[in-house]
């Protein structure tokens, strides 16, 4: 009995402290990067993107039925929807980008609602969502370059979509990294980035502004002469 008791004591002494250390090794993630925080980010940023895509769809349909009509988003020479909608960049995949926006932002919002119910999504779903987010980042970057350097005009609804896609991609990607959904090796980088998420977003915004201004600078300068 004494031997058995000593074995039990040794097991408690050697296992429980190590488990406690492992559990307390990392601080809890900030709220925004946990499931409930990510859910609200998906709903809010995705919801605004969906509304902007819907508004752009209405403008697109309006331009088809009344080609000479003045659209709500036709504000001035530099902020107008018509050039973007009628350009090749308006249908990158062979169909209007607005269809892609309606579908993808709807998926984003629904994902957020599902998370709010407390449901756990499988890892393959998060990987697919992450691939979609990377595709969205690539697409808006191309459209930003095209708007600045080719069209030299900006679409109002497109800019709203860009503005809300950037934090949507940034926050969800960092959250996925920090929670290990993209591989355990990426967890330290993800957790570190949670403290710098807003810096990443601001730098991205500044990069977009710089890109667009670089492309439109001559046109803006000439308009002021």
C-alpha cells in the first residue's frame, strides 16, 4: 500500500504541474480573434460589403436599362461608376464582378451568423474561406491598380467594398493563424499579429491610397490647371 501511495503521489507531482504549465503557457486570444469576435467581424464587414455590392448591382441594372441616365455613384470626373462597370476589369472572371460580390459576401455573413449560434465549423471550411479571402485580396488589389493607372477614375461602391474587405481579410486571416486553423506552425505568428492587426490594416489602407494616387496623379494635376 505504501508503494502504491508513493506512486500515486509521484504521478500527481510530475503530471499535474506540467499540464498546468502547458495550459497557462499562452495568454487567451483577444476577443476579436476568438470565434465570437470573428463572427461579428464577418457579419459587420461582410454585411457592408454585401450592401455595397447590392447597390452596385442596382446601378449596373440601371445603366443597362437607361444607358444615358445619371447614376447615383457618378459624382464627378474622378468618382464615377460607369468606366469601371463597362471596362474589362468589371468582369474579371467572364461575368460581372458584382455577382461574385453578392455570392461571396453572403457566404461571409452566413458564416458569421453560424458562428454566433455557437456552432463549430470544420477546419476544411476555414481553409476554403481563407482561400476565398486571399482571392478577394488579390482581386481588389488588381482593381485598385486598374482604377488608378488605367481608368484614372474611382467607383464609389467599389471603394466601399475595398474599405471593408481589407479589415475583413486581415482580421479573419490573423484569427485563423492564431487559432491554428492554417497549421500549428503558424500559431506563434498569428498570436503575435493579433497585437498589430490594426497597424496592418492602416498600412494596407495607406498602400492603397498611395497606389491609386500614383496612378491618378497626372490626371488630378491636369484638372487643377
